[in-house]
């Protein structure tokens, strides 16, 4: 998955907004103001950050050397994934879905109802 595919996949999720809160190079994807994905526009191959269930995060890091604790993020809840490395086909979209669903699940019920998610 290249950066354009990553961006399109994230933006296809319901109610996602794309922002640049950390400067012109860092693209952040949010749902209801909560971040679920981020990447560098200039160095996408150096990793994307995705939220992850803590237990699954450890399992993924043990299984794939291209998945590491989140760079500049809470290492318990975020992974950095090197997207152009040797990931199995379909794993990155699955991890994006997982990240998005974790964030949506933690939104207040009122917000989820308002968004219809």
C-alpha cells in the first residue's frame, strides 16, 4: 500500500477528517476529533502510526519485525508499521480498520449516535 492508497483508505471511513496539526509533513486522520492514523508525507516508508489494542500490539510486534512500538506515541497503544516492507497482503488495511474501530468504540455514546457509527 503506497501513501495515496493509505490516504484514500483512511478517508473512505465514515466521518474521517485529514489534518496537519504537527506541521506540513505529518498527515493525521481523525474521527470525531480523535486521531487513529498518522504518517509523514515526505517519508511514508519510514512508518505509519496506528492505534492498536495493547495485547494485539504485543502479538503483532512479536510476529512481524516491521511492526514496532509507536514512534513518538504511547508505546502501549500505538504501533509504527513500515508499510512498504514485508507485510502480508491485506494486513495494513486490517490494522487501519482496527485502529479506526478502537477510536470509534471509545467515543461517547452520544457522539456515536450523532455520527451514526
